[in-house]
C-alpha cells in the first residue's frame, strides 16, 4: 500500500505548472465519440480518471494512441458499442458523460447506473429529465439505464432546476445532433463547459451562450474530428495557491487562467493572502496572519465545492472563527474529522462547518476520504509539526498529476512510501 508522507515545516518557493483540467479532459474525451475519425487532445492530464475514461472509450470500440505524456489521439471511426459497463462506471461516475454523445451519434446508450458516491448521493434525474424532453425514452433494468431516441432527437427548451455540470454537458452533447434548436435554461457556466462548447464548435456544432445560463444549440448533421488543447486546471492551480497561502511562502502557479478562480482569489484575499496575476497564472504570498472568513460553495462563478476542503484547511489556522457552508454535495466534510486528528477545531452541523482557528497542526496518520479532501490533508501536512502520513491516496491520484513530485519541486519534504498493509492477514 502506498501512502504520502509529508514532513511539515519546510519552506516552499519557485514555480509550478498545472496540468489540463480533469473535469474538462474527461468530457472532451467523451465528446470525441460525436466526430467519427481521429481527434487529438493536447494538455491532457496524466491521472487515473483519464485512464478510466480511456478504458470506457476503448470498450466502446475507440482506438487510443498516447503520444507523449499529455497528448491523446482518439480514433472513434469504428465505435460499435453503446454500453458503458458497470466495472468502469463504478470506478468513475464521470463515465456517464458518454451517455449524451452516444445518444447523439447512435440514438441509444446503455449506461450502468453509478452507485452512491462517497461525496453524496449525486442523482442523475436532471440528465434524464432533460434528455427525455429531447425525445429519449429511458428504461432501468438490472442496474443499467437503457436510453433510446426511437424517433430521433428533437430540439426543445429544457429548464434545469439546478445548474448541474454533468446534466448540462450530457444535454449539450446529445442536442448537437438533434433536429432543430435546443435551449438549455439555467445551464451550468463552469469554464470546463465553455471548453467543451469551444471544441464542439470547432467540430462544426452551432452552440452559443457558452459561459452564460442560457445555452442555445442548433442541431447539425455531422461533426468532424479536430485538434484541441484542454483548458488549464483551475482546481489544481487553486490547490497550489493554498499551498503558498498556508505555508506563507511565495510561489508562482502557471498554466491556468486566474479569472477562472475569481471567487477563490477574492475569498483568500479577505484572509490576508495576496495575489499577483501573471500572463498565464498567479503569484501568491501571505505577508501576515491568516484571517477568518465565511464561505459558501455555489455553482460557478460562486465558490467551487472542489476548493472547499483546501481552503477550509487554511481557515483552520486562521486568527478566529469561520463558517464554511457546503451547498453542492452532502458528505464533503469527511476530511474534517481527519484534520481534527491533526489538531484542527472543526464542528460539523449539517452542511455547515464551524471552524475555530488553532495555532498549528500536529502531524498524524490520516486517511484521504476523497479527492479534494485528500489534497487538503497533504496541504495541512506541509505546515504540521512532524510527519503526516496520508493513506488511501488513490483518491488523490484520480485528479492530481504527480502531486508529490510537484510539491517536492517547490521544496516540500514529501514522498510516496510503500508500507505494509496491516489489514492483510
Ligand atoms: C462536476 C465535477 C465535480 C464538481 C461538480 C460541481 C466532473 C467530472 N465533476 O460533478 O468535480 O464538484 O461538477 O462543480 O466534472 N444533481 C442532481 N441531479 C442531477 C445532477 C446533479 O440532484 O441530475 C445534484 C448533485 O447530486 C449535486 C449537485 O447537483 O448535489 C451538483 O452536481 P453536478 O453539478 O451535476 O456535478 P457533477 O457533474 O456530478
């Protein structure tokens, strides 16, 4: 079993470049199904979630050539299946992003229902309601969803009751091949959705309103393969910016658009952190103490739930009390009890975390409960007294490319260590 071991208290410095965005790359890979031929994606992060999406596409009949570390050439000309199997969907819920493209290309899809996920129930009702409005009929049998648009897809107006990222993406990827015009009202506005729309338009789609709550899609007969560069990962960038803020050391983070982190930077500025934006990134420094602040997670452009854990770790060292409210996912405070083992003072009440700042963390053995919670525990380890061992790091590997190597290049005393798994007998 591998763990991440961090020795706290060492200064960081220098510059780190983030990879392409996980949440964009996964959807762009799914979208290649819509354009028979070879689509080339560059700036693809080398992370385990991308490997799983690669397996899903291969299962469907796509061929994938890995060119160097960050480039994938995906040949979808001979895709002959429309089934995303349970073994893969169970490993990664985002596998369900192939549903929209498969319906768009073949008029049908068979998708294993994702089970409960460790950050909440994560329903898919909005995906189904929206696709039904476009003419898709759904059956549920033995844990699989059978989707079929027997009479083809017909454009219409879909109003989402919540701006779900996944539902917006699945709807867009089906509607690009519908007859007529589809309008998605109350659509999600995340930069990764803008990236998806940009690639689909390069492929020949006619989509307007990217980055606004109203997206209009005029269906087209055909889409063509393209070459596309994945947008930089704002969440990976935010995580390294918190590393600078928590240690109080000056760092530069490159490879992303600071405007994609607007609310995160604003909140951290209120906490006494300073940013200087550069051409393709930002420098971070914190000259004084960490100040408390209240945060609530919201759909973009609000504060992202994917940065909640990392910034909560920062508030846990603030000079006073903060209230963090998680509005997007239930169960996203699981890392907080692990942080408590390192000396943090956090009380969870429903979807609020009441955080009383403490003077410091002490290194401990902690378990990464999920992707961002795991990253937050590593960040805490950077400033903890002594050693912190973070286990269950497969969660971190899902979304961070070479997290340990990048932190080490900044000066952190951190390594992956093979330890005996005591649960084996
Ligand atoms: C995506 C991101 C994830 C991020 C989240 C919110 C990927 C691979 N994942 O997840 O990192 O944290 O956006 O920014 O891109 N919901 C419903 N019914 C639905 C769909 C969603 O009730 O049909 C609820 C979910 O249970 C959740 C909330 O809406 O409480 C947000 O979900 P959604 O925006 O769909 O997130 P994901 O696409 O799953």
